[in-house]
C-alpha cells in the first residue's frame, strides 16, 4: 500500500551511477537524482560541482520496506562505493562526490550504524570506513537531464562507469570469487558442466521441468534468488520456464552466438553461473518473455523453508496465496 512507503537517501559519488543499482527492483517505486546535505536552496548542477554549496550528489529512493527492507538497501548501497574514500569517489573528486547515508528515522539510523559496524568488523578494507551517517536534510531534485541517465545515455553511461574506475572496483572488492577446484567438489558433474562449462541438460530429464511446489529457485553456486514458482509455467520445452526473475539485478544478459545461433544467455550476477537463455516467445499477457533455465543450475527452496534459509524477506511473493 502507498501509505507504507518510505524514503531512503544515499550519496555515493556521481548520481548517474547510483540509480541503476536500485531502479526497477521489487518494492522500489521511484529513484530520483538530486542534491542534499548543504546550505544553498535549489542548487544547480554547476553550483554543486563548484563545491561551494555543501551539497553532495545523492539519490532518494521511495520503497516498500515490506518487499525491499531498508537493510537490503544498505547492502546494495555499500556495494556501489569505496567507503574508505573521504575525498570523493573514484575519478570524481571534491566534497560534492563524497559518500553519506542520510537517515529519515531512528530505525534507519540504527540499521545504518549496524551495517557500518558490520562492514568494519568484516575487515574487507584495510583503511577505516569514513562514510558518515547523517540526518536527512532537504532533498533538491536534479535537472531532468540527470534523471535516469543510465537509460537516457546508456552508451556514455557504460563508458563513464568503466572509465571512472567504479566498475572495476566493484568487481574487485564486492564480487565473490569461486574456486573451480572447490566447485568441482561441491557440485555434481551435470551441475558443474552446466554452470561452469555453459552446458545444457536434457529436456524432460531434469529435476524441475515439471516441478509445481511453491517456493523459490536460487543459484546452485552462490544462493542468489533467481525465480519464483509463482512465475513458473509449462512452456512445453522440457526445461523449467519462467515469465520473469524475482529481481533482474541478480541476472546478467550476454549475447550467445554458439551453435550458429544468436541467443541471449542468462548468467547469475554474483557467481557468473550459466543458467540458460531468455526468449521472446513467452505468454504475452505476462510480458512475452520465456526464461528457459537448466534445473542443474538451481536449487529449490520450499516456501515454508524461506526463513530457515535466510530468504524470509521474499515471503511477500506468497502473501495471500495458499
């Protein structure tokens, strides 16, 4: 319900790069680029970049905490930045590019402080975490040309994110690494062949093609939540098929020209597991897509085991459904 929506405000350097990680995710209603934290009213982009306004570039997120909890927003935020850099972010220097968490209530403050303490205790970074946690101030919406920049100027955005150093930093510091030898021991032969060698299992001879139990399907390697039984349907192809993922941020699309065909391959974001392919011949009334997956790339978690397995935040998928 609209009445349950909250706002979250984060500064993570250039706001162009801080919209995409949150946008179009479950429970996220709106992501706006803007300026906050300073003393100048209604500042312009040029004024903020002059480092005379006290403002930082930030994003303000309107979200449903029942679907996408604030703790998950914090987790996403940390994984976009270098929290040890007090002088800006990557190639963008100056106070307007400094990081910060702006809390809107006491609960957000408590969660932010805990997440920062947990990050420090984890020891991922040798230098101290310098991102401040501050009370939210007036948020000024940025000019229209800066809204949804990753969509409007997608080519330049990709070049900018790569060239600034942000993309490589995220990959180096936040992406988990999976040892092939360890995976050979953890996975059975078909699971390893599919996920690590881009294999394909036989149709109608795999674990989940006709599986109907309620629950979620996660990456067999990393545990990333991929698909819900609520979006599963019988496509007649012999592999588990879904109309959409739980959260598109957990998937990566790549062009696949193997076997003399042009297809869109689907890989998991964190583990880089080969999952399957997506086609445009799915049910039109549900978006027209068919995510054709390999059972061997996934593990099923029943609805009543979500909490025990650490996926209780996804219970909303099954609310009011028997």
